């Protein structure tokens, strides 16, 4: 079953805030094979909710939502990838 859409978000370990990943507020086509998130552009466009220097968990789910149960042939929600963001020093 191909999902109509996928939602991709980054959840910050320090402040618990969730940030949409990608240029379309975190919602991408269900057949997409990649999403590109320009973190610098995000920072410039969202000064009211800046990204923290911290560890994040990348989460993805289909139209059924982040707590959908596993079902044969359907996309299973995933939150297994962790990554870190930092601010470069001069």
C-alpha cells in the first residue's frame, strides 16, 4: 500500500519541540525517496522557533499518523534515527 503522504519531523531532545523537515512543512509525497532539509534556511525563516544545539530524533509516518500500529503492507512509523545539530565556531 503506497501512502498518499509521509510526514517527516525532527524532535529535539533538549526542549521537546518538533520541527517539520523539508521545504513543504514536513509533508512529502508518499512515493518520495528523499527529502532535503536546508537547516540554515529554516533558521533564517523561523526566528521565532530556532533550532537548538542538541540531539534530534527523525520521525516519519504515513497518513495513519505517528502512532499507527504495524500492519502488513503499510508504512510503519519510524523514529530510530538520531542526529545532532551544532553551530560552527570561527
